[in-house]
C-alpha cells in the first residue's frame, strides 16, 4: 500500500507541474490578489470532478498506512502536512508557471476528494484491524486487481458521474438505441472485448459459482447508470457488443485457454481502435517522449475517461495473460512491447497522437498487478503472489504438500528444520538382501550314478530369516523382502529289473 500511495502522490505532483516551465519572476500585487480571491467553492464542472477524482484514491490508500500504536500519532502529523502541500503548495508553485492557471479553489476540491476516499478507508481498515487483522491484510482483502480493473471499466462507462433526475435527459440517453440505432465496428469490438474481460475478472474475483448468476445483472445495472448519467447514452453497439462478449466468454470459460481467447479479443480491440482508419502515409507525426503529454491538455472530463479506459485495457490484458499461464514478467513485456509498437505505427496515421504515455500506462498497470497480487497473497496467508499466477499456485500447492508430508513423517520434518531439501531425506533402511538358495549339486553329465540322498537341500532351509543388526537408535524398521521363488519339482526316472524286488533303485536324471 505504501508503494501505491507514493505512486499516486507522484502522479499528482507530475500532473500539477507539467510542462515544467518555471518563471521565477516576482508576481505582481494584482496577480496575488486574484490568486487569493480564488479561495472559494466554485469552478467549472469538469475541473471540480477532475480535482475530486484525482484525490479519492490518494485518501483511500492513506487510510491503510495509519498503523498501530505510536504510528497512529505519527500518521496524524505527516499526513495532514503532506496533503496540504499537495493541495495548496502546488497551486502556489503554479503561480510561477505561465502555462498553468493557479487557483486555490482547486486545493479545496482536492481536500474534499481526500476526505471522500479517506473516511470509508479508515472505517474499513479500523474494523478489520479490530477483528484481529492488520492493514495489509485488510487492503489485500479489499483492493484486489480484478476489483480495480472492473472499477476502471465502470468508471469509463459512467463518466462524468453526474446523475440527472430530468426525464428528458433519460429519453435523450435512450434515443440512440430506440430511434436511430447504428452499429459501429470500433465501438462494438471494444464493448465486446471489455465486457468479456469484465466477466473474466468477475470470475477471477468471485469464483465460478457466482459468474453466471451476477454478471448479467451487473451489465444491466451499468447500462441503467448510463441512462441516468448526463452526457451519456446507450447505443446499439454497446448492447450487441455486451451480448457477444458474454456469450463468447461463457463458451470458453471452462478451461485455461479461455483466458488466452479473452486476451486475444482484447488485443484485437486495442489494435483496431489504435490503427483505425488504417490509412497509412502522409506526413509523419512527432513522437512525444514526455509522459502524459496528451492527457494534460484539452478537456479534463475526456482525459479522465480515457485514462480509465487505457488502464483497464492494458491491465486486463496483462492479468488475462498471467491467468493463461504466461507469467508476470513475460505478460508485462508482451503488453508494453505491443502498445509501444502500436504507438510507433500511429506516426503515419492521421488524427493520432503518438506518445510514450500508453507504454508507461501499460508498465504501471503490470506493476500494479504484481503488487496487488503480492498483497492479496499476504492477506491469504501464503508466501507467494496470489493464486492468479498459475506458476505461483503450483508452487504453493507443492509447499502445502511438503508441509503435510513433514507432519506425517518425522524424518522429513528433521530435514526441513535443518534447511535441507526434500531430496536429502534419509532413505528407509532396507534389510540385508535375502540369501539366494544354495544351488543343487551339479548334475553329472551322463545319466546313471547319482544317489537319491544327494538331491538339492530343502527350500525351507534356504528361506530361514536372517537376523538384522540393531543400531543405537533402535531396531531397524521392518522391510518387505522379496518372496523366494519355489523351485520346480525335478523329474526323475529310474531303471530296475521289474522282477528284482530287493535291488537298489538307480535314478536316471
């Protein structure tokens, strides 16, 4: 949680001082009076929503850093100071940046966003800690990666988050679906891929038992929210895409290959949206190496919506690849390299802005996946990352099997306690090999002259048990010796005069 908190703080500072143009001249008295006059609760709708939404995750994550004991008092010292610096100190710094509009009312909305995120975070963390847990376990139980990605998708769909009670506004939201239905290829593919990934995330978070039951009501609830929210609408592309995405996921969900199929559909949607209209040529655009160059210009509402969408696309892609068995490192490299190649291809496409921002967002999403899975693993009491990684899950199962074996076998427990490996365990001592039965006297090469009393010794004598030596630790464990194979009966024939009843029998072997 500390890493995520520091990341959010860095992004706030970065976005506030971009494009890093400082003018250290002394502000005039008129400029100072105008700046101080902005300390009031007003502003445009886009600026208010953007400033509030930016600090909600900041406040929520800070709630899980409060700790116990003396750390509570320390938290009440450093957190207010750091929050006031972010909210108002950066606004003062913007006085010396001609490209930025410094306003103290932005700091007020930042404080409101911090409170909106902090209060429920503190309540949840304190309740779970009071029940015997700790802040890390509480965070792992609540902030799992599927939940964050699903929240990004819903945040993209429901922007600008301002509901309306005007009946005419609701009718306007349904007109594109009922009065003028049109089917857009880009919107349909994006909607299908998004809802398919959403269903996979839901299955990964809640398990297979709840997937078929609650995904459809969740989709309908989000569409109903789109009707209520201003500047939003339900289109035919959204409905067709959601239906196709859920149907495809239900067809492939029962195997690990289903996650690979969902990742492929998501990659198709990302590539289609990034390369449309597929008209390469013309003048090459400039590739911007400054991160978030396009996000910090234009409408804040559109920028926040696109930020949610891209975090969902790249994060869900990495998560699906991990669930398909690719591993964290390879999934992160694959997503970041694919997005970078897409941005480089946009250099020769019209109406595109190629920049380094999207690969950076892919890296941030992959790092968040690894970090949140580690937190979820700690909350579950495992040593590895969460069971979302099939490799980590297999290792955890092997360790659990080793622990169960150690509990049932004292020799294995001794090896594990001494730091050895399972292959170093002492093998069970086997008794000395059973002596081979003494071979019968070699037969004479030619027929007659061997007495009957010189036959082979009895098998019972050869099968007598041999006493085993005992060491200081006690008698050796009993071992199962191989059973002696019985000798086949020998075929004997003899020659004697049939009229001689007293002569010796001479055997012919």
